[in-house]
C-alpha cells in the first residue's frame, strides 16, 4: 500500500494549478510560507516515504498534497540518478546544484513529467507562482537529500543510491 501525505486539510492553503503551496522548513527564498522547524513538512514526508513509494506503479491520489508528493518522489528519483556516479559529497553537491539550475517546467510546457496531474495555469502569474514554488521545493529537497545520500564522512550511502535504478510509476528518467 502506497504512503499518502498527512497534509490532507488544505483549508487556507494557497493553490496554483491545483497544486497546494504547502509551508516549508526552509531558508531558501520563495513563495512557500514558513513552517514550524520542529514538525515534518512535505519534503520530510517525500524523503521518508521515497524508498517505499518508488516501488509502486500506481498512486491513487487522496488529497491535493498527494500530487505534490508524487512530484517530489519523481524529483528525488531524478536527483538520485544524477548522484549515482558521484563518489564524493563535493561532486554530488555540484551535480545537485547543476540540477537546480535547470529550468523548471510547469503544466502545459514540454518537459513537465505528469501532464494530467496538475491543471493548466489560467494566467502567466499563476504559472510563475507555481514555477517559483516548485523551484524552491526542489532546492530544499536537494539539500536534504544530500544528507541522506552521503554519509558524514562524504562517501556515498549505497542504501540510498541503489534506488536510483528504480522507476517510479514506470517513468523512464534520462
């Protein structure tokens, strides 16, 4: 059984293209509201549930936060694929920074991994809001993922990097 997000109550949460802009524990500037540092946010959930959820080929969406969890699981898979050949934390950090510099596509643009998951943007402002949020959440996820993918001494953690070979929902990552 797939793990779903605990952020099911979306009252008072801003949405862009049907994606909830959930609060984050982050120091990175962006449109995400601040979150309590002592509680788990959506990035913590995505990283925690990744190794279990990556085995599933289907993901039944129960709440709008599940859509974001699907997006983050796919992004973690892409990030691990980039880290797969990196033998040190320094090289891995450089690879993740390069991944963060890539353009973030939004629904309706070529390169968006899940065409039907989010609604198409109604305006350019909504598209930019979602793009900035996804960029912020990707950067935050990347930083936290490095702490899991590499040990304290800077060597790769094979128990994490082994999941780079998995396909989430049968999506081939290039």
